[in-house]
C-alpha cells in the first residue's frame, strides 16, 4: 500500500470504542446502551470505519460469526490503541500523588480488566502504593465499616445502593440451570450455592424460596466453580449476566425473580485523600467509556 493511501486513512477513536463495545456486549444494541448512544449512531460509526478501510468488519450473515477476519484483526489492535490513548490523556493531565491505599475487590471485579486500570494507575503514580484484598462483598462491607479499607468495589443489590456510593454499572441476576437438568415439581430444588458470606445465598434462603424448597447440593466461594457445577447439570444457581454461557437456561417460572445488581465504589466513612479521589475517578471514567468490565481471559 502506498504511503499516500495510508495518509488518507484514519482510525477514529470513537469508532474503535464502538467496535470494542460490540465485542464486549455481544451486539450493536447492547453496545449502544452501554455507550449511551443510539443504535443508529453506533451503526453509523462502524459503517464509516468500514468505508474508510474499504473492508467489512461485522459479519452480517444470520447465524454466522459476529466479526469478519478483518474485524477480528482490527479488534486486536483496537484494544492496544485505546489503552495507549487513555493512558496518554491521563499522563498529560495527572498531578503528583503519593501515599498508601487499601482497596478491596470482589472476585467478580478482580477477574476482569480492572487489573489493567490499576496497573496504569501504578505507572502514572509510582509514589502511590495500592494494597488490594479480594474478599466476598459482605466481608468487604464489614472491613469498610471497621476502617480496614479505604475503599472497595463491591457488588450489591440495587436497592442497597447508598447515596454516596459511586455506581460503576449494573447487571441482572438470574436463576440458571443446564438444559439437561430436570427439576421435579415435587421435592426440593437442588441449589448450587456460594458460601455463607454471599448475599445471593442469603437472599435465596431467606427470601427467595416462596413455594420452592432448596436443598444445597454444592457450595463454593468461586464463581468459576459455580459455573462448572451448572454446566455439569448438578443444580440451579444464581448468576449475573457476565457469567451466563450459551448453553445455560435462564429459569423464569416457579422461582421468584431475583433483584438487580449494582457494582459500586464504596469508601470508608472517614477515608478522604487525593490519591483515592484520583483512583476512583479513573476507574469510573474507564468503566463509563467501555460500559462495564470485561472478564479476564
């Protein structure tokens, strides 16, 4: 390709963000919602990108792949371009920070690209030490109340969000099972449960039973373990949107509808410092741009 041809082409940052959001959220409609745009606006950005590059990026055959080979190639570069773009902007606008922060994370957030955000923060602010602890949400909330953490990214029911929480994004919670699992009308429902410190479990056992009686047949603190147990047709479980796999069946009858979820940054009551303010802003801004956190791997 001649240099003049290269100079006439441009990769627009907003178009790359739209393309990445389509991959992350599984389609144009969901990507538009996450980005706060109309579906037509997202489609227009992708079409302009395709015209400018003279190739198709999205697969448009029913039942076919979501992206063409060219689209997959561009997605690989888009992730690197967007990460460097955001880091450059932050580097130019950053102010000197120092200090120590104690941050709590749930497994759901620790196993995402939040590590990328924390790594970038460390590079931009080498004099700030961030010590991270991964625990269940209920444990993190108790640690915040005791002043053992400066802040935590926790998952909770939407109706439990406080006025001073920073809401990062929201998800739905579902009852799920494997298609091969048959639930008898009579007898207990086999329940795949997180451990005693899980607020899903507390809701299911204290509120969510109604006419159903649960028998806990599997208990695990790891989301990966619960997903594996669902796929093995061992029982029903409560899982959020991000953990729903294509072969899982969402149960909409017999069991009560679960509350929606919110992922928030919650600070300790007396935790106020410039480094924490900056970290929270960067997390909020990055998640707002991408519409959520991507599961690692």
